[in-house]
C-alpha cells in the first residue's frame, strides 16, 4: 500500500482522523454554527420560496462569465452597508478567500507578516508563488513592530490576522490597526469566527473596536459559521476588490456561489440585524455560564480546554458523546497541545451548556 507506513505512524501518535457522519441526536457543542441558524426553518423556508420564483436554480458559471446574478449583487451591497466597506465580492469558501487574498495581493517585492496562529488556508497560500512571508508571535504587537523595522524598504507590506482565533478563541489586539495605518500596510482581518458573534451590531472586530474603515483595510468572513449557510466574502476598498476580480484565481476560475447559499446568508444577515439585542444577551449569558462553571473567560463563543494528550482528548470526547454531548477533540498539528474545543452556540440552551460544563469539569478540574 502506498501510504501504509505513514498511516500507521498517525495511528501510533493519536493523530489519525476519520470522517464521522453527524449524529443529530447529540447536543451540538462542536460546530461553528454559532447562532444556531442552521436549524432555523423560517430562514430556509423563505429562502426556498424566493428562489422558486426565479427562472434558474444555480449560478451556472463563474462570476466573470455568466454566473453573477442579482442575488449575489444584492448580498454584496448589504454586506458593505452593514460593515462600512466600499466594495465586496463573495466566493466559494473561507479557504478559497484566503487563497484569493494572499496569493493575489502579495506580489514580487512585497512581504507578508502573518500571525503564527493564522488559519491553515492562509499558511498554504503563503507557500504559493514564492511569497516572502514572516510569522510573528501570536497577537504580539511588539513582534509585529520589529518586522516593520527589519523590512523598511519592502515594496508593499501585507499583514494577516484573525478577529477571533479559531482554536484559542482569543480576540485580536486592536493595536494592529494603528500599526498598519502608520506604515500604510494592507491589513487582512479574517473574521470567520468573530463576524456574527461580537460587536455592537454583531459584525465582528471592526465593529467591536469601532474602527474607522480605511483604504488599506480588508475584512474576510465566512458564511458557513454564524450565518448558517456556505461560502465567504471579502470586503475592501473598490480598488482592492477590482484587483481581486481581475487576478484572484478562486474568483476567476470557480463557479459563482450557489444562489441558495447566497440568499440564505442574506436572510441570516437580516435576522442578525433585526434580533441583535436578543442575540447579544444570549451570547453574554453563555459567556457567564462558561466562567461560572469552568473559570474560563471567553471573548466569543469558542472555549478551548487544554488536555495536552492526543489520545486522552479523544477519550474525553467519546465519553462526552456517550453522555449525549458533541464536542470537538482537536489534536496536533492543528493545535500545539490537544484541546477539547467547546462551542457555546445558541443552537443549544444555556441549561444544556451548564450541564455539559459540569461534566467537563469532572475530567479536567482536579
């Protein structure tokens, strides 16, 4: 067998992975469906009703051929309005969005400064086209400043950070905005885990910190998490979006995002805007439950519980599953130390969350 030795090594180290069909009988504290909108039948029904009035069911082609439809345009404009950006483009996934941004924007003579805990899709993109990339210590603005000192003559500098980091669950240091503005560096903020979760209007860290949007700012977000749909978006100045549309391979060479996913996400955005106060109260209460039961303060809805043992983390995950709770068991190399990743999502009740936390405490609090 071609990869037998490699697979055997993965099994020995506790890093072997399998696909598991989702068990909908479990209480879901594992998925990134932060607001529980994947279960919202009203959003699904109204999306299907609107689509049924159209002459077509799918995008049919790439955005630059014949696949860009009014549904795409309307959602892009709504996202720009909600987030304060000039222009936007939607595409197939957050993974593709990071490939599009980094592979396209970092040109010859440019340098990329990336947080060491940036998403794997961004790290992969930095390996394309001989991108000159330098990783800085997680959320350390001193380390970022040192890189600017070290490379004063770069043609352009692109900085890539996350709004809320997907595994640690911690929030972006706001000083990064001032640093990038001072150096006129292009700033990419991946808001996959912060959009829909934090901010006065639930739009993420730009909203949370009340950042005035500038031409060097880029916001990327996903639609498969808080929005309960699928796909991603990039928001930026008209100039940058124009360049992406002309050069980004995931935009040019991929079929446009499905009409259903686009419209479902648009309806989810409306839902967030219309129910933001109730949503914020529910999020804050779950953060309180986490602190009361586990002693962990969280910025969003991600709760990382360090176990530091690949095999033990799967044992705990399986034991919780036997009790009716679904949680994430995240192992190396995704994280430096194996964690139970609990998502305090609104799709499950706060009472169910509290019971789960008490169960987890018996495993990790001695």
